[in-house]
């Protein structure tokens, strides 16, 4: 469980770094901090939506083997 938390934290840190660098955000400026918070929040919400859709698709899959009767032979 600890490894999963560390992986998630590293993923979020990497995402925040990418947002910071790609938008040339200045944390000294109040507008820069607001821009970062908005963009990071939108990204996290998008991650949540994507996770929800992927999970729903996984649940909808038929994971059981086909029922084969040996009496058909």
C-alpha cells in the first residue's frame, strides 16, 4: 500500500511539474498561483473521470470462460 501511495504522489508531482513548465507559471505572482491551481485541479478532475470510465469498462467486460458442455461430443 505504501508503494502505491508513493507512486501516486510521484505521478501527481510529475504532472504538476509539467503544468508548471508548459505554462511558464510564476509562483511569485498571485495570478500565476491561481493559474496553477486551476490547471492542476482541472487535470486531477480529468484523471478522476478517466479512471471512472476505465473502471466501468473493466467491470463491463465478460471475464468468465465460456461454458462448454462435454455432452455435445
